[in-house]
C-alpha cells in the first residue's frame, strides 16, 4: 500500500506506518495542526539522541530552533495547506539538523532526503507527517567518486601536457637532424661515397619515423585536452585515397604485397577535414602494411546517400576477440612478440577513432585469427557541402566544426 494511501486514512494508520519505518530505516515524525510533535519513532530517537517523551507536546520549531524562518518551515506550512513537498538532498542537504552518523565527520549534519505530507481525516488536514531518510553514506560515496574522477582527470591532463611538452622538445632537434641530413645527402658540403649516402638515408628514415611518432603523441595530447580543431571543406575522397595508395606503393613492392585502391564509379564530394581524413587513412593503411607479411592490402571506398565508407582490408594474421576489445586503447601494442617486432606508440588506432568522432563519424574493426582484418571508417557525406556533389573543389568554403 502506498504511503500516501496510509496518510489519507488518518492517524489510525500510524502504527502500521511506524512499523514500516523500522523496516525501511526511516525517521517518522507526526505533527498536529499547530506543528506540535505527536509522534517520534525509534529511528528519530536514535538519530537525534532524544527520547520521544522529551519532544511530545512541544512544537517542532522549539525542538529544532534552526528551522524557524527557513524553507523547511515554509514546507511545513504548505503541508498544513494540503501540499506535499519532496525535500531533495541535492538542493537542501538536510531537513532536520541532526548529527552525522558515525564515521562521517566531514559532514556537519546528517545528509537527508525527506517527504513532507499533510495528514488527512475525512478530507480535512489535521496535521503533518515527516518521512526522513539518511543518505549520508550515499552522498559520501558520490563525493569520493567525484573527487577520484577529478584527480584522474587532473592526472590525465598532466600526462597529456607532459607528452605534448616532451614531443615539442624532441621534434625541434629532430627536424634539424633531418635538415642537415638533406644537406649532406645533396652533397652541399662535399661529395659522398655510395656507402655514406646509404648510411645518411638510413639516418633520415629513422629520424622521419621518430617525427611521425611525435606527431601521433602531439595529436593524442591535443585530443585528450579537447584542443584538436578540424576545418570542414568539400573534399573528393577518391583523390585523397589515390594519394594514400601512392604513398604506400614503394612499401608494398618492398614487402611483395598487392596494394589496391577501389573507388566509386561516380564522383563523390563530402564535407570533412582533408588533413584529418588523410591522417586516419595513412594510419589504417600503414597499420595493415605493417602487420601483413603476404597477400594483399585493399583500400575500398563506397558511398550511400548519407555516408562515405572507407574500408581497409588485409590478409594479415587477424585478431582474437580479446584483442578486439583492446585495439583502440591508447598505448596498447597487441603484438609483443620478440620474433615479429612491429614498433610504434600504440596511438595510431586510438587517435584515428577519436579523429573519426571529431569528423562526425566512427571507426570500427572486424577480424578473426588467420582471416585478416577489416577496418571501416564512415563519415557523413553531404553535411556542410554547398550545392552537393557538383561543386568546384578548387574553391572550398572553410567551416570550423563546433
């Protein structure tokens, strides 16, 4: 039976209500039309350290003088006028000024939720019923979780700032190294032997690899800090996909892999950030090339009325279901084998997915051990593209994404 139904019956239902209060650990106080205490259950005796005999016949405003001229007194008066008030801890913290329970010295008062209701007899208001619940434990746990979340966010921000700072510090000297290597390779300071040119080439390759890793860390740090910006403009994804394919053609020839780029039959224009889209596709194709030792890697584009899909398929070793759960976790390297070291920061896929989200799309993966892997990137197709697919891409309209 609902509490409201018990109240509507009248004071004769109070014994049953008091028993319910003992089971539910509720404070139950009954007042007459003058706000004089007529009932004070055992929960209230324990919580206030005041026996029922000491409060019966006294005004509640005399028992708790702090209630006078407060929203609590206003709620009591409204109950005498027939209104029910839900007293939320979120807004008022407590109704009655009771001491906090043991072990919660951080609170000055017991944290409470309460209900203030009129008591009725034959349709007439005869008094007020207070139902008080102690929510101090719950509030304390919520505050602990909130504090822990704030500490975690602060630690994450500090980590991101450290990574960004260190990456900037590393990128500057590496750029200088690459520059000097270019001068030496171009024989600007004198002729070089073929062996020396070979060594210079290896140094440049290693330096550029380090710069790529640093750029991944910088991008990740900006995304974590919410500072990564995208600029939307009309883009022909087929042109961009062909560029990415040409970029990896030497690597595919070196590994003996077949690299294919499949494009839609009709020209399609989408609204996106070409730099970020290129970064995602380079990460996906580069990842497929890295983990595929035989067979082929394919970049396939397809379009629907609302979306553009980019699928990167490979014939690599595939992944287990457990691997798929961790593949987008930052700094995670699935292949830890000393026999097949692949290198990298473990940020390429996490960064790619977060960039996909920034562009309004998503990045998903499907794989089985021994059957290869397919990454699918989808992006909105026509959002923000003036006039649709027939526009001139040579004059894009830059639109910052909010």
